[in-house]
């Protein structure tokens, strides 16, 4: 299966995207602003990084097949 990175994973849409990816058997990683306090769906792993800080998302993107930023 594929590995996906979901940015905005705690929003109205992002939490459903992560949950659906995990339920479909994919590895779902989340890039929340506060990974220690983020409430994520079962099977979704929080990774440290900030899209507004250059260089910090690189480890989160390692071995990722695709990423999504849900809007809504």
C-alpha cells in the first residue's frame, strides 16, 4: 500500500481524509501544527514539521508516495 501525508489533519475535512486512508490500508501520516496535542483518528501517525518553516517538513515527507492538503 501507499504512504500519504495529510496536512491540516485536525480540520473538518482532514480528519476524515486521514481516517479513510488508514481504513483503506494505507499508511497515513499527519502534519499537525501541534503534534503532541493533536487528536488524530486511529491509525494516523503524527509527524513533526511545519510547512511555514523551511526544511522542517523534509523528514515527514520521507518515503511518502503522495500528500494532500484538504480544504474545507
